[in-house]
């Protein structure tokens, strides 16, 4: 499973709330709140770009991966998987 580390990276750079993140990214408050809470299923490359710029980091800083805990999807019909 991919784990978002946005809050941890932001806090290490002096950003301590979703409101602070919103100001740093110059984005909508609702988007900043979702990013801050990690309440996402998908994230656009343009959003990753904004985060990296605002937090002075690289995309790899924003994500962790926990092997063996991947989200499971049901097999596609007719594929035999």
C-alpha cells in the first residue's frame, strides 16, 4: 500500500496545519484539508508538483510503500486472474 507522508514532510518544514499548507500551495482549503489528512484515493501529478514546490521536496519524499498490504481488486471478468 502507498502511504502519503504529506503531513510529516510539511511539519518538518514548519507547516503545522491544513490552513498553513493551503497558504503555501495557494490552493482551495478543501483540497489542502484532504491532503493534510491523507484522505485521498488518487492524486494528480499537478498536485504533486504543487506540493513539491511548496514544501521544497521531491515526489519520493511524499510517499512510502508498505509491501504486502496492497489494496486487492477483484479479478477482471474473463481474465482468469
